[in-house]
C-alpha cells in the first residue's frame, strides 16, 4: 500500500530514506509474542524457551524486512520512470512508499503497482523453498516452521494487495488498465477508488460479523483494516474527482491577487469602523503587526459580537489561525490543493509566495473554475 506518513528515521537504502512509525513497534511486539509464546511452543514442545524467543524475534524482523522489500520495489520502479521517492515508512498496517509524482503512462503505472506484489510472491517462493529444503535434510524444525510462516504471510500480503480496489496495489493496477482502455487517468482513479470504498465496507462487515460470532481480535483487526481502506479510498476518490473538476488549472489562474487585508491588531470596534467599509468580501486575510499573515477572519462574525466585547477584543482573537487553513503556492495545481481537506472552519485557500500573501481563492472562485472546466468539456 502506498500513502503518505512520517516516522522515526532509520537511514537510507538505495538512497531512499527509510523510517518506522511507532505503531510498528507495537505490532512487532504482538507478533513476536504470538509466535514465541504460542505457535512455536505448540509445534515444537520441550525446546529451550530462549530458542522460541530468538526465532520469534528473527521471524518478526524478517517479516518487516519483507514488507520493506515490497515497498522498495515500488520505489525502484518508480524512479526508473522518472518519479522521485520521498521515502518509505513501515507502520502498523504494512508499508508506505511516498512518491512525489505520477507515472507518465498506463504501462508505467501498472509496472510500479505490480512491482510490490511480485516481490512478495518471489519472497514467498524463496521462503517456501527454504522451508522444504530444511524439512528434506532433517534440519531444525523450528527454523523450517519460521520459513514456512514467512512464505505463507508473504503470499497473503501479495494476494491481499492484488485485490482490485484502491488504495491497494491491485486498485492501482485496475486504474492503469482502465486508463489504458478509456484514456482518462482521473476517471480510472475515481472508479478504482469507488471499488476500494466498497471493498473496505465489506471488510468492516466481515470483521464485525467475526466479532459477533466470537472470533475476537481477528475480527477487530479485519474491521480496522477495512476502515483504513475506506478512509484511504475516499481520499483518493476525492482527489480524482478534484482532478476531473479542475483539469490542469493552476492556482494563479483563479486566485484573487493581492487581496485586501484586515489589521489584526485593531480591536473589533476599530476594524468595523475603519477597515470593514472598504472590504468587499466576508472572509478576509488577517495581517499581523509585523506584516505577516495570521489567518482568516469572518467579517459577519465580527459584526455579531456585542459592543462591549468589540471594544476590548482584537481581530486576532477571532481569527482562524494559519495552520488550520489550506495554503498553496501560485504554481500549484488547483485540483491538488482543492482536494486537501480544510482543518478548520475556513474554506478559502491562502496563496503564499514564501511567507508573503499574494492571493486568495474562495469557494466561489473554485465553483467558477469548476464551471469553466465543465463548459470546456461539454463543448
């Protein structure tokens, strides 16, 4: 699976930064306990306790190394197609390869997506052959069991990722095939993402049913994976729909340049008396005393506060702060920016050149841009 996450940096492999998320440590611990405390003692009783734990720890390490190999294969093929790889993060539900760019063709998209499952299948075969060889020569049964488990889990990883539902690798393969057939990448992405949403709900339902019939943790885990798939697929669907809605337009094409600002250091009373009469928009950028941008304020909200409050509280006190507002640079693709969810109540997008405010994109501006693309498509 490929999606953006951060993590604890471990170093670089093939020049690609590799990190782990703290959730990986939890899952690695649970996996080790399951293997060393349950599976191995049941299969091979009367072995030294320490041997169970040594093999359990090594099995967990090799498993996550296999997940890393899966993601590295995505990354290596992506780089061969001219896509920069920002890094790889291993986390609770597997791995994340963060790609900064897109494949130039359906074939490239297919190869990048297929590389991960192909690597997992190869590893499954290697571990399976190793387990069979150890069994044939009468080698240590504990080691053979570990290799057999690694073969099965890598085969499961490949099979799960080949399910044709975004954001799984199979969903990207489906998208690349639809792109090749219909010639529209964004519609292909939207279709694969919609399939992903449906598949995620299926996993949630299966997990809930498993919990009801008493399968316990396994059912909850299935439901958790399903919810992750739903969330990621919805995000991809919105991204694809945004691409369809706005085409190749850039932020500079629709922004209102050099918008009027509210002086944040004024009291609300002073603002309503001095600044508000010259403003034409309800939502306005708020300027700090040092000239920087503090965020956005709603003029109607300021007008609604009581006179006593307006006389003592500043505009900054009613400002939605910059970290909660979508921001963009003038050359950013409008579809990419519009697809980002706002983290606060302000829906407008501030356009910055470095730290300098150069424009604003309001919901009305987005609607006009969407209508323009729709008109061009219909003509």
